[in-house]
């Protein structure tokens, strides 16, 4: 059976016009400037009144608490660069294309987040012994799968204990921008972006696994509608390259001068550190080891570089990352119903002139 692409739909275009990616040339920055960080908002940016906003911690806890922004900033702060990637990054490379936000490669960014430790706040509230998950609720509401809901995600109790998880009130040392979750968001290093609940207003300890839409309806690796699938959690390894040379406006194919070209990019994984990045300039035939720099923190991407002696003619530039666990990247995207975890190798067509 041959499946042909029916073209991007108006629904996808509407989503793409609201939610922008990180321009790939911004891979040059260790810390992505806030305005260049990718953006994904399922519903609308909610209106927040900072004077009345507070975080409620409730459910199966011995001491329900209510914290305003001053209470949260008074707790011991942590700051770390954390690489975010949307679980749908790469979705638009699939055929047939799952209809949702149509990302190619650019749903990524690394900001420096500052916040209180989630573990400290949970310790203040004292979870009951039979708590199995912690549910995070945002202020934004909408309809998904025909059901009206707030944006909500949960973490298993053991995962919520990670001391690196933040209740973040600053991005790149500034208060959060409205689109990135002002005044408070969750930041869970290593997990795909949907985990990082924005406009956080409530944390609820529950004694049964949480089954709302964003937990069981979306973000599962499913082969078809009848498959309950496995949850999407930690980021698969991925490497991206700064496209060298200059682009054609419409096709974005690249024009590069012949001679030595310093290729550079970033690589990350939510399963552990990156152990190698390889580069191919012939579309994945021959691979050479790139020079990999240490990551500034365990939750941040690594920088890599590779010298390429570009000879006149066409070339297809690729890079692929391998992590601590041996996970790596395939050349061809692996299809799944929701279009998640598509970490196929980026391919950049260039003409060397
Ligand atoms: N409340 C709320 N939190 C949310 C979302 C949302 O729509 N509402 N989108 C999630 C998704 S799918 C991603 S990929 C990240 C994107 O974070 P960013 O827009 O700050 O880059 O936020 C997550 N947190
Ligand atoms: Mo996402």
C-alpha cells in the first residue's frame, strides 16, 4: 500500500501558528534565550492575577498547605540548565501524519530554571503512606477528546522524589513569561516536555493511579486505537546540527562554500549522558566520531563539533547520538498513533558551491 501525504490541514496550521519551535541556529547558545525557546500550549494562556494566585497542596496529605510566590521564593532555591523537548518533536516526519502539532525537529530548548524543590514542598505537606501518585494541575482549561478539563499530569510517588525536580518561578533569571507558565511551573529533568506543567495551581496527592486525559488519553506509545500503549516518559537520545551555510528562503536547502566547515550541534538524552555523537555527510553511509563536550549539568544538552572538508557537489548532513544506556537514533522515523518519541536522524540537504 502506498500512502501519500494529503498535505497539512488547517487544524495543524492553526496549532503551528500558535506554537513555535526553536530556530535551529539557536542551537549555538548553551542557554536558549527565552524568546527562542520552543513553545507548546494546548489550550489558551490563562489570565493570572499574581495578587490572588497561590499553590495549593492537598489530597492525601497530613498538612494541606497554601503557598504564595513569596513563600515559594523563601524556600532554598535551585538553579539548573534543563533541556526540554516536546514528546511530539518529529511527528510531522511520519506518514500517515498523526494530526496534532506538526513538529519537524525544532521542539527543543535549554533554559536555566530556578525554583523551589518539589521534594521540600511535599515534605512540608507530609504525604500519607498510601499515596501512589502526585497530580499537578494547571490553570488552563480546554476540551480534549471531547472532555472538558484542566491541563493535568501526574508523577508516580517514587519519581516525584527526585531532588532535581523544581517548582520553577524563574527562567533565565527572569520571572516566567506568560507563555512559559507564569507564575509557577513544574520542571522535571529528563522527561518529555508535557511533564512540565505550566501555570501550576494545585498539587494533589492521590491513592489511586491518576487516569485523566493527558495521562491515559495522550502521551502513550500506541500502534492503533485499540492499543492502550505504554506511557511516554523520558526523552530518547537525539542530536541536532546547526544548519551550516545559508538557506534558500522557500525550500530551506543550504548553500555552503567549499573548504573546511565547522559543523556543530547539541545532543541530549533523558536516560543518561551522551557517550558519542557521530556525523555523516553522505546521508548516513559513512559515519565519523564528532568531538563531544561535557554537558554543563546532567539535565542539559552537550555541545559537539566536527570539522568537515566540504567538496563541491550535493551533500546530506546527519548526526546521531548514543547515550549511556546504549540507546541511539534510527535513520527512519518509527510510526506510532500519537506521533511521539520520533528521534529519527535529522538530514540537512546542502549544495557545496
Ligand atoms: N498547563 C500546561 N502545561 C503544559 C502544557 C500546557 O498546554 N498546559 N504543555 C506541555 C507541553 S506538551 C510541553 S512540550 C511543554 C512546553 O513548555 P514550553 O512551552 O515552556 O516550552 O509544556 C507542557 N506544560
Ligand atoms: Mo509537548
